[in-house]
């Protein structure tokens, strides 16, 4: 028996605690296949909280074999930090479930000869400026301004969109209407940030999730997105519907555009999440990511297809062609409104259990309905802790609670979801004034 077969089999997952809580099925699926889940997390993870979950035998993250926290996601640092794992384990796959680790996961897969996006595809997927240059025929008219050029930033057309090239979760993305607003917006970014100035693409927004095996797209799904752009200057996502209720030609156009982009990137294996606008029925690429989608999109596809998607992602990491079903239902996530500046006291709902996912480090495990079952609220999830200050919807961090609704195929996603969203009550308290805080002390 050779040395490789004597080492315990393992899969490395690079993530952070919020994504691990959302995709805990990755960990349990790896463990149930008889392999050790080895986890790398970045600096934003509360490591004592994570190790506490690992010590709780009832928690799905207790199946993690070991965890290692790194100060950043630099490729050389990540490779240096997993050298002992490569020596001590038979590493059979590497999975990225957190955006910051896309680059090192791509490199590590290639170094180990394992299935992955490919270093070039991973690099482009992690870099918005590279996407705009390399995939310019698929995206909006745009111009990137490096830090030393920002004082000369301008736009040929207004309104336009300003976004920092290196951020996530819609952070710093803003619509500006004239030169004065553009100049004012630049002061809010860090001095070392590269800024993209893009035409405002008018049209509904969608994401395309795809499972890719050795360059072949074996499954695609289109998710409709809802943002707060109609009522603000921001583009915070406040809802998702999987699959989108679209005319078939529009769905086909989005799936075809996504496949063309992945082919152009020479994407090899893994899951991708690309965001598009439909302008006059034609897809315009906003960005493409080589990782699992965020929010509850994987849960939505589970409810829509009847099968969780995480085992298919493990399959791809192991070089196995997955078999994932077409949807028979629709599922919707809607974030509910709250009063910004107030303090979160409670979240209540009579029709669905409320999960405090930020506190529990665990997203609820939902069970799909039969194809003809009536609409129902599957879960209510709260991302903030009790007592947290409720933020404005300038980016994803300002959101508080959402409801996930499971629908029959023919139901209208908006009208069928609204009654369930209306049942979710965000109980808020006004923050104490300094005078009251002093008297209370």
C-alpha cells in the first residue's frame, strides 16, 4: 500500500463563519463520505464562537476535523499554512465558499492537480477590473480609475454607477447623477481603492448559478433579484426568487450568456454565480464569481428542486459529474423592512420558525414540499444579534431579517410572498439617549 492511501482522506473548505453556517451541509456531506473537513477561515471569523460550535456535538459544524484562521487570503500565505495538511492528509478536493478565498483555492487546486476553476478563471472572477477588461463585450460601458487617477474620475453619461473594485456585498456601490455627486462620492472610499465608473444599466437583475464539470455546464438556474434601487441611490439586494418567473427566451438568453462567459474564462470545474441585467431582453454582465451564491439562494434551489445543492458541489470538487434536478417549484427570499437607527429587540412570526442564524452559527435545515403543495413560509432568519442597532440599507450589512417562502410553480412570486412577509414582525426599541443611559447607571 502506497503512502497516499495510508493518509486519511480530506477535503479543504475555505470560508468564514457566516458562510459556514449557511453551507453547513458541505461539512456534513464531506464527513459522511468518510473524509475529514479541514477548514480555513479569515480574520473576520469569530474563532472562539466557531470553536464553540465545533465543541457542540449537536451542531453540524462539530464535524469539522480542524480549523485554521489566517490573517488574510494572500495566496502565498494560504499555501504556506496548509503545507502540513497536504503532507498529513490525502487531500482529495478543495472548495471555496467565501469570496476572499477564490484566488488561493484556484491555485491550490492546480498545485495539487485537483478539480477547480483554474487559476486564470479564479483570478478573473475575483477581480472586477479584470472582468470589465477581459469580458468587455459582455458588460456595461465602464472605466476603472486607479488610486492615483481618482482625482480625474469622470463619466460620459449620467446617471452612472460608482463602485469600489475590491469590495463585496454591494458595499460602496452608488448611483450618481452628475459630476458634483461623482466627486463627492469619491471621498467616501479608502485612498488605496480602485474605483469603477459604469453606465447605469436599466433593467431587471438576475443571477445565474451553474454547476460546471470539466468545462461543461451540467446545470444552470436563473434567480431573479430585487434591490432597493427604486427608492434609494443604493443597490442592496432585498429579495431573490429561484427560479425566476421569466419568458423562456429570456431564461435561455441568460443561460447562454453565462455559458459563453465561462467558456471565455476557460472555467473548468465548480459552482459559479454570475449577476446580469436584462436590458431590452439582452443580458449585460454585472459580475461573475467562482463560489457558492450568498443569501438564501442555495436554500431556494433546495426547495425548488427538492434536493440540496451542496452534495453536488462536493462531487465537483472530487471530480464527479453531479446529477442535479430541474426545479418543480419556486422559492422566494424577502428581507423585511425595519426602522434604521432603532435597536433590535425581537423578531416574531406565527407562520414559521424564527432562526437567529448569526447567534446560532447554523442556517435552518428546510424540507422540500411536494410539487402540488400550497405556499408556505419555510423559515424566518435573523442575521443580527438581539440589541444590535438596525442599519440603513446602504449595503447588505444593513439588512436584519428575511422570510423564505416555498411556492407552487404557477404561483406569482410577489403576490404569494407578500402575506408571509407581512407576518414577520421586527420588534425594535429606540436607543437610549446619553441622559437616560447616565440615569440608568
